[in-house]
C-alpha cells in the first residue's frame, strides 16, 4: 500500500510523478488502454511523456511501459502532449500534439504501436501552430476526420492518416462554451445527435468543461449546437477523453490537486474512474461504469481506517460529506433520481453522483487518523 493515505489506490496512476490529461483511450486485444500526460521524474508539468495503463475489467489496472517520450532535436522535444489513439488498419496509432520548445506551438505527429513498442514519426501531418492543440479523430459515414482545439475547432479530412486535408472549421467560437482556447475537443455520436466536449482555457486558467448537443450538417461537416451544459460541477475535473464502443461511451478525465504541495508527497494528479455517458433528450448523463460495482467489498460502519476507500449509497434529500471537521461537499439528492445516488472515495479522490445528470468531482486529503462522515448515507461499502 502507498504510504500516503491520500494516494488513490484504485484509480491506476503510477506511485510517483505528475499525471494530467487522459490520452488515447482505446480497446485492443481484450483490454482497455488509457494513456495519460505523465512526468515520471517529478510531480510537475515538465518533459511530458505518455504514461500507459491497461485493464481487462476497468477495476484492476496494470502499469504498462511509457509509450511516447520527448526526443531531442525533434518536434516533440519539449513534450508529447494530448492526443488520441485510433485503429489504423489494425495498427494502434497515436495522434498527438508535439511541442518542440517553450513557445508551446504544437505540431501533430503519429506514432505506431506494435508489441508494446511505439515508433514515433518525425514527419508532421499538421505543422506547428500557435494556440492550437489536442487532435481528436472521429468517423462519419465511413470517412475519417480530425479536429484540433483552439479559438475555433479546426477540421481536417484524414482518410489517409498520414495526409491531412484542411477543411476549415467544425465550429467557430460559441457563447454556449466561452473560452479563449477550446482544449481537448471530443465529438461523439448518440443515435442521430452529436455531442461535443470542450475544456475551457481562459487567461491561463482552466475554467471547466462544457458539452454541446447538436447536429452535423453538410457540406462540411459542420457542427450546429442547439444546447449544452456542464460535464461535471466540481472544482477538480478537466480534459476528459471518451472511448466510443459499440454498446456504450466511456469517459475519463483529469483531476488535479487542490491546495496541496505535490513536492512534499512526490505525486500529483489522477484520472477519474471510468464513466458511462448517455444522452437523454438533450441532457448528457454521466454515471460510474457498471464494472465499478466490482470494487464493492464488505459493508462498513467505520470510515476511519488508514487508506480507507469506500462507496456510500445515498437516500433522497440533503446530503453532506465531511472529512474530519472540514465540509467537502453538500448537495441535494432529488426524490426522482436519474441514476443511483452514490459517493465514491479513493484516498483523496472524491466522485459524487447525486442522482442528477452531472457529477461532482473534488479532492480531500485524509491522514492516517482521519474520519469521514456522510449525512444522508443509507449504506457504506469498503473497497476490496
């Protein structure tokens, strides 16, 4: 067990170093693969690699070798920033932002995966651009497209993944998601509607994640949003990435530290648990992946054991989560819940699904003597 009681035991992050955006969420050879922005040497954002973990069941995670690394003299010398992984003719292929220096101008490079090794290209499919990053690839009617985040969403045709054709913008700046830069765009189809996720960057601050619901129109494609909302209401949620499968859509996001000095503990940042997304009318609903029920161990009425990780089920009405004498969150569980109300606590990771469409992600830091208190809980289960 990690010596820090605040360290998340079940989320799969490395024991040390920095973690931010999830990348390349994919499913190959019977395993889920999640890559992430990672500095293995220090708990700071510097010389970013792609860390890698995999799971057969979304519950037990295996650390994999680091996939992508900065290379001296190459376009990714400063860092291998956010991107995605696609199946290109049966070959897992990373599509990522390559940053050469402190200007943060980002090109798009490819890396081919084979037998756990990744061959990083030196030839950009998109040259370095200022304040444009985070490529995401999607398919419509048998054709492959890509978007990049920026003030607007740049659009490319990329049936041939090594040759990208600029197609203008998928969407220009929009009042439903105000930002100087839209980071980490994701576009997902739900039946005959489309949902766009964008992370909001304003004046160097990370100011939340919005979803927009709308339609693709032609010629284009162009995205025409109709409505939108928050993906998560909490203060520690950013840069989600989705994995669209035949039967469901999964999502992970980055949860950063709140008011804690990472240098004292050797680690910083975590990814959320996997969440399932559904669309009810024009409302995006986010709930824990069904496999997370497998974490549930014995019932417990004592929430004070060192390193305790647990789930609390909630009844309707007001609820509060306390850590010792600090109020972590307060919320109201509706009488007619859209999903089972529950609180998942793993070390310092707190993910609250209060029966509404929109979860609440925050951080709280237990010590070896801490005790959790939950008003409104109907049952507690320790994680096994």
